[in-house]
C-alpha cells in the first residue's frame, strides 16, 4: 500500500484547517481571553524570560566557581579537564569516568549535591513566579499545582 493511499484513508484528514485559518483562530481566541491589559501581560513574561536567563547565568557562574576551586586544589592536571569535571558533576550525578585520588573522592558528591540543590531551588522559584504572573492564588498544600 502506497503512503498516499494510507493518508487518504485517515479520518478527518480532509477537514484539517489551513495554516492561515489555524493562526486566525488562535488570534481570535487570544483576543477573546480575559486579559485586559496585554502590555502588562507581555511585560510580565518578558521579566520571566529575563529571570530564566539570569538563573542560567548564575548556574554557569557556579560551575566556573567549582572549576576554580578544583584548579586551586590541583585535582586535575589541566584546566579544561577540570572545567568538564565541574560541569558534569554540577549538572549530573557522576556521569564522567574520572579517576580521582583518594583525598578528592568527596568532591563529586559535594559538587553534585550543590548543583542538584541549586537547580531544584531555581525550579521552585520559577514555578512560584509563573503562578504569580498568571495571577493564580498560592496554595500551601503540597502538589496542588496551578
């Protein structure tokens, strides 16, 4: 069976809207929404995007800080290897196959714990900020969501 014959047999394929109709429906729906001041709404989400960029930048600075700590301790022979190690340990738990001497074996645990904690804290802050931007009441119950 040819692919075109298979497509012809799909139900509802002939009733698909064109791209322009689809976008006009989306624009109509956005226009009929409960937003009274779209400029404020856009500014809120622009500020949310800026906060996301700041958080990513802060996490990169933390990786660089761990790199300098490991360089100062002379954990690895090269700076680039130290940067890769710090980035992998901060963002994942033990992904790399680094062989450390006995006295430095605790560094991956400390680095990954600080990364996991910082990323989860950032995620919680972004979640709370999104709720505030959408005007949803904050519910202290765990798992209540938006």
